[in-house]
C-alpha cells in the first residue's frame, strides 16, 4: 500500500516536471514567433516591393524559348 502511494507520488512529480518543461519550450517557441514574425513579414514585403516587375514576353521571345 505504501509502495503504491510512493510510486504514484513519484509518477505525479515526474509528470509535473515533464509538463513544465514542455510548456516552457512551447512558451519560448511562441515568444520567438511573435518576435520574428514581424521581421519576416517586413522583409517579405520589402522584397516584393523592391523586386523588379517581370515583363510579359514578346511573341518573338516566346517563339525563341519554345524552339
């Protein structure tokens, strides 16, 4: 009886410790996401705005590429 209670206590302590580590890692991941996401979004918008626009190919260019 006492051994089963001690086992249950140890299992509960290990479960709480594992849950704490998992939640800490999840918190760090969410924190980094909210710090990096605006930078990535700004970079993406800057690249899209500064990249040269692609022109439509003329009929001669298309014909040359397909040959």
